[in-house]
């Protein structure tokens, strides 16, 4: 089992001869020499040798980013690494943004149905660096809501009138956590409707905003319930990737978990 040096996440690495573990993680599986590489990767099957990370070991490099990641001390950037006080924020913020960009890019091109060690490592690395950066420079984040459903309109919004402000959703015998910060403007979501009058429930997926989707339900029966009955709405999940496949999988799996009708 290999533990990455910064994020401290562990993963199982099969024996790979002389291949260094991080190179193995980048996609190198087996090679005899630099001219004959056999590459496989769950992230990019077309990975070429010239895209692998590398650097000149003879060249002097400034280790300010690694030092800050370990200590969180902004004063040492000037004392130990000779960065001008007025440039410290910009230099560290650039690293902060680069890590966030790498994390986002890996999530976009990575596998959708399985965990990926590389994505997890960069997510943890980016999160920890950002936390230390915000603390060092007293960066106050805008209050971030916890995962759950939120009402954002007092009136003239059909969804906000019936949405349940909750962070859990219940079936007959189980309780599940809502995945994401969601409201009537959320897109790419799985939605649960419960009719208190008919005592029935259904789950549907929406690629557009929940407000738009609720006005175009394919079921006349549920359209009638929304008009005449006491209906409650809960957004169960905001999908990380939105396409026909993930929407259908989310709709079917949530309907099964919540013992509700799956509404296409």
C-alpha cells in the first residue's frame, strides 16, 4: 500500500518493477525503456510520454509552496524564500487557484462510476492548501450553506412554496442525506414529490432548473396533484456530472431507495 506524501491518502499499488509509485499513478504500468512505454490510465487513455510530469533535477527551484502547505506561515515566505512582502499573497493565491483548477479538471475527465485515487488526492491537497491560505490571510469565506434544501423566494415561486427545507429524505424505514446545496434554481437534480392527499410519491430527474422542470412534468396525474393537493418537494441530490446516463441512473436508484414511483 502506497501513501501519497502530501494528501496522506493510501492506495494499493501493484508491483511494477522500477516504476516509481507516483509515475504508476499517472498511468505508467510497464516499460522496458523510454522508447517503449505501455500506458493505461482510468483518466486519459491517450496519455503520451511527453505529457508525463517531469523537471530538471539540476535546476534550482523555490520550495515556498510546499513549505507553506506544511507550515501555513506566510511570514516565512519572505524570510526563508526571499519573496517580497507585497508578492506573497499573489504567489500563494496562484498556487491555490492552480490546485483548484487541477482538481476540477480531473473530476471533469475522470471516471463517473468509481472512486479514483488521483482525484481524491488532489481534492484533499487543494482543500488543505486553501484552508491554510484563508487562515493565513484572514480570508473570510462567504457563509456556505450545509448540504440540504433551501427556500430562496418568499412568494411567486411554485417550487419554494412546496419545498421542504431539510438535509435528509426518508423512505418507509430508512433515512438518507441530501447530496448538495439545492434550491429551486438548481440544475441536474433528482427530485422527490410526495402527495399528502393521495399518499403516494414519485421521483424524477431534471436537467434544467427544478422550477422549469416542475412546470413541464410529463404526468397529468402529478400535475393535477400539484394544482389541487397538498404536495411536498425534496431535492435528493445534485449530480456532479449531468448527462442522460447519470440522470437516468440517479432517478432509478433514488426511486428504488425511497420506494417511490420512477417518473420518466
